């Protein structure tokens, strides 16, 4: 169930970057059983890491705090609708509820490319001006997948 106090903390995390300049104005909180598991904000500039978005940073902290990559039962609060990368990571983490404040259009208005990436995905990756994607050597690369099928130590998401 939504709790505005957690969104306020996500917004505080986002606002902290206006002073620290560690990254964009994005903050996140992950909650389980109405308790904060982790909180974080964008650290792209601090870490020189294009994946250090607020949600990714917070997912990493939550996994460490819970000693588990599976964050089932957690809820995520973020001050902005997650970008495609973050949305994918949230899904991989098995989080089933996201509460967000600002829209992807709001994010576009302040200069971020989330909407551009969503449009590329919706084009079924056919816009070669954005990214060229080609498949090669599947006969070689399929070996590890086939070996995985026969492995006793499987991690399935």
C-alpha cells in the first residue's frame, strides 16, 4: 500500500544531488514489510558509470542488505518513472510494485533521453541511426546456453 513518507524520502534523495552534483535529480527507496531496505540516488557523475541511476544504485544496496538478488515482496518508490534500463532491472529483481512521481515526459522536459529510448524500443530496434544490432555466430555462442540447460547449478529469473 502506498505510503507518501517513502516518496518524500525518494524526493530527498533526488534533491540531494542538486547540492552534491553526483548525478541527475533522481532518488529511490526500496521497502519491504513497510520498512526501508535501501535508499539511493543517481551517482552517474560521481562514479563515471552510466548505469548508476537512482534505481540501480538502490537495487544494488537492497540486494546486499537482504543478501539476495531476488527482491520479491519489495516495493520501489522513485521520484520519476524508471528509464528502460531501470525498469528492466526492477523486473529482473522481481519487484512487482513501483510508485513514481514524475512522468517520462517530465524527465524529457529537463533534458533526459528516456522517451527517446522508449521510442527506439517500440520501433523493434529497427532504427539503425540510433543503434546497429546484428546477430552473428549463434552456432558458437549457443554452446554456453546448451551447457546451462544440462547444468545442475541453475539460477533462473
